[in-house]
C-alpha cells in the first residue's frame, strides 16, 4: 500500500458518500445562515479553521488539490501519515487543526481570542442572499447560477437557495399574517411579507361578498381586487409582466373597482377548485390568468408567476398572484410549497377576520338598539349624551341612559348600570330600560319606578344587579324630583359656574329586593346643567369613586369659567370636555353620560285653569283661551285654538266626574293640555255621515302640528301643539 495515500472520511454531519459524482459542497459548511464576504484570516499565534476544498477543486495559491485528513476519535481532523506527506512533497499547512487545538471545527473560541470571523445572522424574515464572495462559489465563469444555469441579476433580490431560507421566510411571513385581526391587516400582512423577498409584485383577489361562517353564498362567484403591492420601479411596466399601477402601492382607488366573474366550468374555476398553486406556464393557468387579469393585460410567461387559490374552512374565498420580473430568477418547484403555505394561512386568517367582523357588527347593533338612537326635544330642556364601551374588544355593556317625555311638558331622565360588560349585561339592560319606559308612561313617582325595576330584576334572576338614577324635571315649576338606587350622585352646574354634588339618598342597588327607595325634590334653576353618569367615568383602578367625583366637579367648574358667569357652556362641548378628563389607563368600564340643560318655562308663558264638568265648560274654555292669546299677541291663532280647545274640552266634560284642567304653554310652539279623571284614552276613528259625534279628534289630527294622549295615575291628558305664526 502506498504510504503517501491519505484516506478521506466524511465530516461530522455529512453522510458517507463516494467521491464519484459528488456535487460541489457549499462554501460554508454551516449552511446559508452563516455567510461572510471574505474567508477568515488566521489569527497570529493561534490555529485557524482551514478552508474545506471540494474534490477536484484546486485551492488558492496551489496547483494541486490538498487531500482531506481523517477525523480522529476526539473529533479533530488529522493526517493519516504526516511523514509520508512530507516525503512526497505535499504541503501541509501549519495551521491545520488537531483534535485538541483551539481551531477545531467544533471547539468554542477562547476568552482571549477575538471572534472576528463569526458572521452575524440575518434579520428574521429576510433570507440571506449570497454576497460577491459567496456568489463566486455558486456561479460558473459565465455569470450563470450553478444550480439552475440561469443568469443572476446584479444588485437585485436573490432567490432563496436552501430549504432553511424558505423555512425562515415562511415562519416570519406567517407570523406577520397572524398578527392581523381584521381583513385589511391580514391582506396587508400578506403583501408586505412577500414583496420583495418572495416576489416582486402580488395581487390579492377576494370573493365579493365574502361568505360568513357556514352560510352558503348565493349568486355567481365574483372576485374583487382587494389589494396589490409591488416594488415601485418604472421598469416594471416596461417589462410587460404587470399592468400599470399607481406609483404608491397603498393608493389603490383605481384598482378596487375591478371585478372578475368566475365562469362555471371555466379555466379559472378549475384552478380554484384544485386549490393547489400552479405556475403560469401550467396548462390550467394559461387560460385562467387571462380570465382573471383580463384579455387586454399581458400574461406572465414561464415560471415567473404563481397563481395560488385562497381556501378557507369551507370554500375558496379568493386567489393570490405572485409575480417576478424577467431579470430575476424564475420561481422553482419548492416555491409552490411556499405559496401554498402563504395562501393557507392567509385564507384561514381572512375567514376568522370575517367572523370577528360579523360578531363586532352584531355587538354594535345590539348596543345601538339598546340605547336611544336620538334624544327627544322636550319643552324647556336641552339634552346631550355620550356612550363609550369598556374596550375595543368589549363593545357591549350594561350602561344605559334615556330621556322620556312625560305629560305636562315634564321629562324623565334615566341613567343605569348593569354589572359587567357582556352580551348578557346588554340583554338585561335592554329589559330594564324597556321596563323603565313602560313605568314612565304610567306617570309613576320616581321611587315607585325604582321599586318596580327592583321587582323586575329579581324576576330576571337572583344575581341580576344594577344601579339606577331616575329624575323627573318639571319646566313649569322649575323643580326636579330624584330617586337613587345605589348610583353615583348627579352633579348640578349652576349658571354662575359653581358645580354642586346633589345630596340624594343612595339607596340599595336594583335586584337586592325588600328595600324602600326615597325621592327628594330639589330646585332646578334656569340655565343650570344636570349631569348624570355611570361609575366608569369617576371610578377606576387608579382612583376611588369619590376622588373621581371631586375631579368631575372641578372639571365642570373649570369649563364653566371659560364661558363666563352669564353664559353656560355648550352642551356638546361640555360632554367632550368631561370625557377628556379620562387618562389612558383610567377607563376600566363602559361609560354612559347624559347632560340636561334646564331652560324652563317662564310663569308669564303659562296659563292654567280649572273647569267644572258642566255644559258651559267648552264656552268658558274658548273665552279663556282667547284672552290668553290676546295677552301674548297671538290673536291670529284664535280661530284654530278656539275650535280645537272646544272639541277636546267637550269630550273631557262628557265623561269626567271631577274638574277638568286646561293649560296653555307658550314656547317655540303653542301647546294646549286638557286633563280629566277618565283613564280611557281617546281613539281616532272615521265618523260616518249619519254620526253626530266622532269628528273632534279628526279635526285635531288635521289642524294640529302634533297631538297625543297620555294615561296618568289619576286619569289622562290629551294635548296638541300648533306652530306659531
């Protein structure tokens, strides 16, 4: 056996293979993650890692290949016969590693040895592209890529050469897609993750409309261009692989109107049904791409485009088209797997986003229908309101507010809070609000309303707790009656700028049962503003409720000081300023806010009489109304008022057993109210030609601006309004 022969063994992580037909080894044995622009230079006075040479390749500065040494038991690489190598004239580098040397391939660098040759890993999500030195190891002398034989672009994005590159890219891309919570974020995450790392441009088509959950879509399958993204270079349109888009990828107003109706049994339908991504040169895609992009748009050729269907849990919901420029390397077979992973994750994310959007829509609609859509405009009071959910993900809650017009130009102001902020809390809130509206229509005192609400809450369940504040404002007497059930006290902002926390008995929350509620009657001067709110405005993890109430009082006083002592602050601006007192971490619960500005009705604008239930009462009512109109300078309305007052009073006197009340109110309109002790409400009907009665309400309905009847605990009130000339 020749003593100069050196036996070659595979390195630590390579299979044992023969030298014949062995492909070239990578320049860096640690894979694509570790790349350097220059080979590491040996440190002075220490061993260095030798450059591993491939079979048949000559090392730099030498005309003959150097044989590999065999690996010793300790893992170091040693020569089989150093003396034989010397005798044969073969150079043996002095820096060759030994089993215990510091330069061993698997040894750790010493503390005193600077690690100058260790390259940094690439940022996550961006595949490592070979630099000039690495590129020389994988290119031929003609500038071709060794593995594919295609030209490599200079200075452009390089292809992912190894499976590790693709795995890192897919991992980073799917994490970016998964971060999106709504439809636009997911689609944008897909576009931003793929351009320019995986493709130079992408077009995302989604079904229009998108099906939700298990519902079966009706009508033909229509795809709408949802978003497109690309490298904004002018040569893109010159190359002819992509239709001209706007320079900015986010400006897509000109593209969103493009629709594509998928013909049943057509080429595009077959590709979408197949679910798997296909190249543009595949037989199925040659006819599908013109159908998707249009006949007038150029269709990419070869393997420079991948058409990937987007399939959700139940059905195909869209398609994604990945494109590369002609000067860049074409897609490879492994890129189909990457496109399939991106399409699968994006489609599942879109499915979940659509379901989340539907749930958010249902929550918003539920909350909107539970709260009043618009506030009424009762006489003598102006109203404003606000509602804020606890968080973006908890859009429903148990807080509510309401304003209910009552007979006699009064208005009931209600604010309440059911424990929790969930669908259950919102459902209970809706039932309590409906109960409060029904009880307010009976014109019950505030304490009686809270008592009936407490009984209703007990019928709903043993753990149905809520707080509520119910107030009734009378603009004629300028008084307000308030009853409280465990709710934070209201704040009254006077015209001079003084903010006062009203002393109202707190009471027990609704749902406790077996407790009495107490009502207090307070002055409500003209120009004052009453603020009703829930505890989310004044209580949080950072402050207790009384500290928050004091801050609210100071905030109201500061806002009133800006407008002066003679002018109250505007209601809408006041509500906004109150909500601005909340800091970033101060809101833990939903907030309901109701502000009422008391304008009142001056005593000179009110005329009030009692009429005995006798036949002469209608004539006396006409004379009293005529005198009041003359005093107010409204003689031009005398005929209409006398006719309608006579009809309503006649109907009341016919059935009443106690005195009938007549009241005229002059505000922006003229309001007339007639009350009696009969609980039955009048009903509008069509009188026949032979009937002697039944035409009074018909005249009221034709001549009055508005009219109505309200049942009271002592009878009813029939009212009508006329526009002032």
